[in-house]
C-alpha cells in the first residue's frame, strides 16, 4: 500500500513534527536524505523509514507518494526518503570538551559547528534557545549531531557556572583587543569550554563574566562568521596538541 493522503493519521502526526513543541512532546524528529538516514541507522535511532514507490533503498520502508515526501519535507526538492527518529535513543558520553553557543540564531551555523566539534575531537555542544532538531540544523550537521552530546538550555549562564564549579575552564571568543591573541592561549587539555556568541551581538554581558580567559583572532578584517571562527579556534587547539 502506498500512502498518498495528507489526511492519513500517520501523515498528519508526522507533519506536526515540523514544530518544536510537538517534537519535544513526542520525543521524535524527522530527517531526510539517504546520508542522514544511514547515519541515524548506525546509532539505532530510526523508528520508521518512508520512501517513494520507485525508490528501493530500504527493504522495510513504508511506501508514500512523492507529494507526501514534499509535504513532510522542508526543502523545495527533497530526496525520496524520510525517516522518523527517536530522541530518547540518543546516547550520552562523558562530557569533557565543550562548545557552548550563546543565543546563536542561524541553524546553518549551529549545524556546521557540530561538524567542526566532531572533526576536532570535542564531545559536547551546548545550544541556548535554538532547537537542534529542526530540519536546517540536522541537514547542516550532516549526521554529526548523532555523535555528540547535545545539551539544550534556556539559561546558559547557570549551566556554565555549574561547569565552572566542576573545574571546567571557559575560553570566550570576543572581538576585544584587550583579550589575548589566539596564538598566545594555553588551552587546558581537558575540561574546557569554548564559548561562542550570537552572530550579531556576540557574547552577552552576564556570560562574559564567567570566562576564565578571553581570546580574539587577529585578522585584517574584523568580522568573522561564527562557524568560521569556531573552525579557526578548534584547528589551533588541535594542532597545538598534535
């Protein structure tokens, strides 16, 4: 049987997962595309796969029309496969090296930073006031989200203070010439937090005061995309150790 109706109860419930409220309520989220689905399968997150009748990638997939795929997807020309995933099956590992994001607004930046975190050996990303399971973050992360501890918070200051009491060192990236140059920083080998601020406003004042050390990237052009800045900082930490 091929599901073709938007009024089908299963399809209606899947559509609701486009909202953060329903994702949190159901503890489920949708992903699209073969690459993301294969990454989710490696971590046993997939509850059900949906693909078009002419797509024969997954043996036990529920067949749906391409119109349904487009209805459930948030891209204009989606691939022919979607999967329903279970948030409760996401595994947590020991928290040791953290990237903390202070009110970042661009889902693409958040997903890219997840990929960088994984590539450079960080295990945790803290995200303030942005849903990491929205479609744009998931696609930008390219599956990195499934390999990291993802911590959501509405109060980053309190959470960072808690980590400080557990001997974590916080390094804040700022556009401040009184901060130390990136090359001059001696980063802790573990229990460290790289703090990155909002794309427009930077790190908020209450959170700045929690930093053990502030750093800036000395470049000719003052403004860097936050994901680019993250890549430069993480690369510097990685190369100093290797």
